[in-house]
C-alpha cells in the first residue's frame, strides 16, 4: 500500500497555525518567530513531513533550480565540473537540473525542459547555444551563463580562463628550453577555448620570429 504524503495543511492543523506559516518556516529567509518555528518543526518531525519543493516554487516563483547543460560528459574535466557545481550550488540552497545533449548545439526540446521546471538560471558548458534560444530564455527571464568559453554573438555572460595567456606561457617554456620545432595539437576548432589557445601559441612564436 502506497504511503500517503503528509500535507502542509495537516501540519498547520496539528500545530494550530496557518498553512502560510508552515510555508514560511520551510522557506529560507522568510520571517517567522523562533517559538512558532520550533512548534511547526516539532509537528513536522512527528508527522515525517517533507515540503514539496515544486509546489513551494509555484508559490514563491523561486524553484531553487539551476539548469546545467553539458555535451561531453565523458571528459574528466567536465565530469569534475558537474560535481563541483552541484556541491557549491547546494551550499547556497540550490539544486542542479542536468541535461545531457548529444548534439553539438542544444536543441529546443532540451531548453524546454529548463523552462518547464522554471529554473532560475542556466549554465552552458561545452555545448553551443543559438542566439534565438538565448532570446527565448531572456524573454522567460532566465539568465544564461557560458562556462569555459565565450561567444561574442550571444548576449549573455561567460566565465572562462585566459587561454591566450596560458598558451603563451607554454610557448615561452618551450622557447626557453631551446625547442625549435613545436607542434600544437588542437581540440574542436569552433570553440573560443581552442581558438584562443592556438592564437596565443602562434602569437608568441611569431614575436620570436620562430614561425
């Protein structure tokens, strides 16, 4: 027999408070007296009450969900990125809604998942997002952030390393070691990460008149 979930209404009745008070107790940052809070938590514990995050999100319009889209989950770097994002966001009370895309460019139906769950923001790691989808997300008041890459054609924020400086540093090391024939092995050519790395490598040796 399926166990029936305990409702906020039942908790409110047993604690002799309003249902909105129960909601405030389980919503971070909401004002409620310590005495009332402890009374509600005591009843909730006795009844084994678990607040419905989705229902609370509909009321507060805050889902506490961050969408994260990733393509190359086999890459050890991005596997670690997913774990770190999940751990760090959890510290701030957020959960991650993960979408794995098999396509180079994120598809409309994949973005629809984020919109349907009312995510508060979306992080794009190693996939491509069209300007039309960025506009659609902005119209839904969902900010987008690109991680480990940037795209000048998209009107969204990005966080990435200084890849030009990084490969110039590598090139400088090779130069100082006296290596004369250097080969640069690139990743995908259509990403800002690899374009900047190749540019930095070539730039340094051009300045040294080596290529």
